[in-house]
């Protein structure tokens, strides 16, 4: 049965599979009834117009990736310098399609995508996941978002244009204006950098943006009723972001006990992106051009990142899945799940981080993230169980978005 066969007025039943409902509870044998793009029931004994046999498969809520860069395709600085301006929009369309086909039905873009990309998805002009945008990352001069090189050249991670203002700010007044400018451009989230980064020419352990600047970020974001996400690797920058109201910390590699306690007490989410440094090292090994310092930092982060996640998980910090795709290869998002399990998280906790917990972080848990009556019928179907998450990306059999089959794996041979 194809997606065109699933009339939205018909009662469609997925039967014979196991259901992971997004809460973190172990999968249970159950059927899922879909009507009009919504989940009409999870259980047994439903009448249906169309029946899909999903025996031997696990049904999960459509997976959610809370940290991607859909306008970014790889880390090779030479490629960035040579690419025509408009090429990134066409690459974004491909990146979004691959992400959806991987089983990810919702993403939060962590800088790069503008409202035009979001509208293209909303109107069905291009296929892809539901998209939340931050547009640009607020960074101080010389900070993580500043692509200025000692040669005098500038290599910004994304070209600024009318739909995507530049994010460099210095001083409270500039911060206030820039947050308002991003809100005007329809940003769903405000992203800030409070430490250096792997791909930038700064120190991972340095703190960036001062208290008066962070205060303005928090005040303006709150006034516009949007949340703040913070790129931060080291403890001091993480603490500063938490104290000024950041809802999620991205990466958080160098966590001390005080920082973990602060995250837990404030209810701050951790979006670890374990795959990012691994992907950087892989691409450099395949010939990508990157500075020696960035390669060194990527290797350093890859060695300690998993232990930071495990300590945060053991302490009860809330965790949501994010990959930093764009740094890595779009469509390989589910590799992150394997890395999270290897770091010491149980498989059901990892799946929760990619479904219900991620939906709660994004304040979309009233719509998605769980398989329960009344929510949008976004589903990812996986062959077998989810006890072992290694290679799970290769076991995605079908993806449903609002009750429609938008991707189905073609059998080998």
C-alpha cells in the first residue's frame, strides 16, 4: 500500500508490532490506529478500513533531532570558500529529505536555515522534517561564530542575507537589537555561544559573552516568548548560560560536579551531539581541509565526551538527542543513538531522549514525541527490537509523517 492509498478520512491500523510510546517505558505489543493524520488509539481491538502488517517491527514516535545545520554540508573550509551563495539552499533541500528518510520527522536548526526554508517545508514545496529555526548564533567578536582569519579573510559558517542576519554582537545594546532582529526574522529559538568551539579559532575553555549581554538575551527572548539554546563546551560558560536562563546546553563536554548539579536544579536540558567530533575526525581522515588546531580539538573532545554524558545521565540531567548534522553527514543522524548507548545510557533512555524528552525540550509534547491518542501520527518503524541501537539507521523500514508514509525502505535485491 502506497502513501497515496492512505486517504486521511480512512481508519488505518498498524498491527503486529511492538510500540515504544516515547515515555521511556519498554516497548509493548500493541496496535496503532491512525485517522486524519492523528493517532486515534494505541492498544487492541480497533476497527479499521486499511490494515498494515508491521509484525517484527518496533514503532516509535517520529524521531527528533534537536541540533542540526541543514544549510551546512561538511566541514571542508576550502569547499565553503568556493561554493556559490545559492548552492546551500539546494543542498539544504537534499539534506532535509535525507534527514526525513532516516526516520527524523522534526529538527531544530542550530543556525543557518531561515524562515524561507521553513516555509518551503510547511507548504510542501520540499519534503523534510518539521523545522524549528534559530537563524544565526549570537557570538562576540573573536568568538565561536566569528570566521575572521589572521590573513584578514572572513569565512563565516553561513552567508548572511536579508533572511539571516549576521550574529556578531558586542555589548548589551547590540545584543538587544540583534535578538529583536532575529525575532523579526521569525526565529523560533535564540542561540548563543558562551565558549569557544571546535571549528573556530578560539579556546574551548574560554568564556564568551558577559553577564550584561547574557541578561539582554534572556530579557528579550522572554519578552518574545522564545527560548535560548547555548553552545558551550566548558564549565564556566555552561554555568553562565544556565544562570541566565538557557533552556538547553549544546555539547557540554567539560562538565564538573557543580555544573551538573546546576543543570539538574534548573531543569536545563543537555543536547550532547556525541557524533560531531567523531564526524570531524572521519572527514579529515577522508581528506577534508581543516586547521590543525580544530582537528586537535575534535580528537580531544571525542575522547572525553561520552564520559560527560554518562555522568550527566547518572545525575538525572534531562537529555535530548542532537547530532550537529551538517558537521556530520545528513541522513546518518541515528548514529548518535548508538553512541549514546555506548556512553552508558540504556536503550529505552536513548529512545526517550530522541522522542518524548526532545519534544518536551522543544515545547512540542502536546503535538509530537509520544504515541498516544490525539497527537500527530509521526512514526518511525524499525526492523526488530531496540535493545541494541548499533546500526539502527539501517533498520528503519518506513517513516510516517502526519499519518502518511513519506519513506519506505526498498528491499535489497
